[in-house]
C-alpha cells in the first residue's frame, strides 16, 4: 500500500490511542517530500515507536521520531526546523546536503484524535479536505500553537482555531485549489499567528475495464502508488481477490449495464483493457461524458480511431491510445509501469518527460492565500 494511504488508514482508525503525527509544514528550497507529507508515530513493543509513512528519503525520520517519543502520551506541539543546505558531511556528519530548509510540525494525538483523523476518514470516503493548524503565535490574546480545524470540501468542520476571523480564513481556504502552505496572518491590535493550511486531497481512482491476464500487473502497480483501483468485468470468475489483491472493489457489470451498475464509482482515470471490440464500444460511449481526466485505451492507434468512428465520437482530450509512456516496455510488468506512470503524469498535470529537461521546479510551489 502506498505510504499516503497507509497513513490515512492508520489515522482514520487511531481513535483515542496514544501517538503522534509529524507533518511537513514548510519547505524552502529542495527536499525529498513537500508540504503535507506525513508520518504517524505509534507506541511499539518495549516503548519502541512504530512509524507509518515517510517525511523524507530517510534522513529526518529518526530525529523526528525521537522528538515525537515525548509526545506519544500528550503534550504541546513542537515545530522542528531542519536546515539541509550544508554540503558534504557538514550536516550531522551524514552528508545529507539536500539544499533545503524543512519545518516539521509534531503533534500529540492525545487527549483526543486530531482533526486530521476526521480529514483522513473524509479522504478515504472520496472527499477533499483542508486542515488548518496554528504553528506559532506572537502577541497577546492570540490562539495558542496547536489550535486546529478540519474542513470538508462541502463546508463541514471539526475543531477550531480559537478565533472567528481565522476560522473564516480557513473556511475560504478550503475552497481554494492551492498546494499546502503556511502563512503569517495578522490579528490587528493583538499580534499575528503562523498558520499551516494543509490541502488534503482524496486519493485518485483508477477504473479498469477488463480483468484479463494483463490486468493484475496494472492493478498491483496502481495500488502500490496509492491509486484507488476498481476493476469492472462481467466475467465473475476473473474477479477474485486472489488474482487482483490490490483492487479496492471488483465489479461484475456487463458493458451494456454500466449506467446502472457503476453509480457512485469515482472515475478520475480509466483504462479500457477488455481486448473485445464490441465491449470497448460500449465502454467508450459510457466514458465519453464522464469527465475522466485520463483515459487509456489498449491497442494500436488505428484500433482506437476505428472505435471513435464507429461511435461517431470526437476523441476526448483525456484519451491516450496507444496507452503508456514510451519506456520500451516489452513484458506485462513493464507495460503496467508505463501505463500507471502515464496516468500519474496526467493526473498531476505533467508531461512525463525527463526531469533533467524541466525548466521549472519539480514540485508545485506552495502559495500564500489572498486575504
């Protein structure tokens, strides 16, 4: 299971158990993970903490865990700063040199579950959310560090920042399509607070039409990177957890019954892999008006063009056929990798080229909210 989904599921089930949550709240420069990356720290055997998720490539986790050990059973939040701009072996003698500054917010899960736990449940149900957290305070009569609110995309909220103006700013932020970021906000006459606005996106879904011999590697690759995988095929014998262990749901629906049989199934991305021309006609017609952001069609371009002509459809912008990135894939596992990589590139708004050829930043840049 991908790290993000593992953290979400652990958070959603945390209840009132002891533990701590570490979140990357700010990155200045280069770092392995960006704002919003999380690691859950839970008590383990002989009080040895058990962790879920990663904050970096492995260079920060031990130190963050050591600080989190003091918060497993309660206590005020801690804001840790890691300056990784040193070259060679200057930083802790480890030669990390990632050329960035990383702020990590560590919070106890006690005395009760964080609003992050509610946000995790919402995300697993397919809803986007925002979690706003006061990280630092300056002045009199301002909210203390650790105040937090979770807001679902439809406006439902849990918790609060201890200030009506800040809650209103957070509510407005919940409707903004921005990367996670932090910002200093002025409270006139009182001081200012530094608030981390964490935009928590629901995991994207991949619906695969077909369950033939080439589908299990695609399911495995997609599930491994955190996509919610749904497999649709009328052949019930092929829809087994043993064959497709990474799939969230297996849907025995015939192509002509998709309208009724797939109600409520999220479709951020879809793949047509039935190897049956008549079935693909039904599927393409069904998907044409679904607003799918990525649509991969197995087979050569001439076959896809013929499907479009038969259905009198204009090729949607989301359509990719032949499917996959050009990595020279030759076997089922390589083909699955090329398909999933292409789907991720499209879902992330990228082109799938070489990073060395990119002229801009690798990651989306965090932005401050207009106020």
